[in-house]
């Protein structure tokens, strides 16, 4: 089943469609450094770089070159991280994508399979505040299939600025809030990292958006400008059918709230506290309306139990 996150936010680069290439070009004559294409402009952390073409045959193994070493914590699998990046193919001087132009850093959970393997493997152990260059062989990139403007069996080169990293707890925690409204679903209060049980009543769903605490933490209040790391279970009110769950995939999801297109999800999380478990009941006009979305019938009321684990 396709993850609901694909319906919530704009497509993310590394495991979905690649954005249009940039017109910025680097000099073909620039020399390589330590076997990786040279940065020909914008060499400092935070600056948009340009890269030369790779020279000769690309390395067959993953290569990570530290351009500038930060003084932050070392990245571990399971960390929620935020980066800026520019990527191009070894044999090209034209980037296929970069986040610098969008002025929107890229959020991911390291080691969760959200990105190509070369990123998950190459960034582990690097420090927050560092600029690193990754040379990724095809078997750790897009392989024989390619992706968008990326040719099959392409070796990829990325310059990555590591902006932030946050450790992700296994579960929401906090004070249990009484679930005394018989017209709303009941949600489990376990904090063992497993999916909470959600029981939907047989009555008709509410007509308006409902956002209520199940576990209320004392964390920071979520703003629309935040990126949040979540675990969730998503169900259709009618027939109590589950259409998606991060728990079954074993991977949290990270998304910038400003990019969330499912209105009820965004509005229901804004103003809630990081570390909490929240029940959202989203009427059709704030969900997908009269448009069927795979396992979600048209005009469906949606139910989410969301653990807001961290914000970036």
C-alpha cells in the first residue's frame, strides 16, 4: 500500500520524482580532488555549490569526502535530520536537483529507507554542521532503472550540508487525557513504541474537524513553519478500515507542515505539543472530498492517531 505521506506533501526527491534540473553549470576543466568532482564555486557551508564533471571512471564503492567538519553531534541511524543538498551525475556538469534554490531544507529519518542507500550509509557518523560530498555508485543509487533525468546505472554526486539532527523517541509520552466523548474513537495509551489500538464507534462521524489529546506532553507547541516527525495509524471511519500505518512499515515519517495538503491533518496538529499523542477526526471537506484515493473511498471521514515525536 502506498504511504499516505505521498498524498500529504509535495514529492520528495530521493525516493520519488526528481525535480527539474538547474541551469547552473560548472567548468569542465576543473580538477577533481581526492577522487571526487571539485567544487568550483560556493565551497562554504550554506552556499549553493557548483561541481565539475567527474574525471575518468567513477569509484565503484561509496565515497564520502568531508569538505568542512562541523562541531555538532555525530549522526546515528534513527535520527531525524535536516539537510541542504545539490546532486548531479558523475558524467554531467548540470545538477538534476538542489534544495538551495527552493530555500526549503530536506527532512528525513536516517537509516529508515526514506532515501537511496548511498545517503543512509554515507551520512552515518558525520557531524551536524558539516559539509560532505557523496559519490554514490549505481547499486546504492537508482541502479538500472534510473530516475527522471538520471540515466540508468548512473553514479551520483551530492554535496550535503547537515543542518540539524534530533533523536527520535520510540513513543509519545505524557499525561493521559480523559476520553469521555462517546461519539469519538477511543485510542490506546501504550507508550511502548507499538501502534495504539483505535476503536471507532458505530455512530455517525462528527461534521467538523476534531483534534484532541490522548497523551499530553509538556513539549513545544507546533507551528505551521515546523517540520514534524510522526508515527501514525490512519483509518476510514466507515468500517474502521486501516489504510496506512507507519508502525507496520517500521519507519517514522517527517514532513514540513507548510507543505501538507491534507487540510485537516495540518490544522489538527498546529497548536499541539511535541511529544503528545493526538486523535484527529477529519471530515471529507478537510480530507480528500469526493476524490477516491486508493484504499480511501470518496467522501470518507478519516481517523488518525498521531504520535508527534519531534520537530525540526
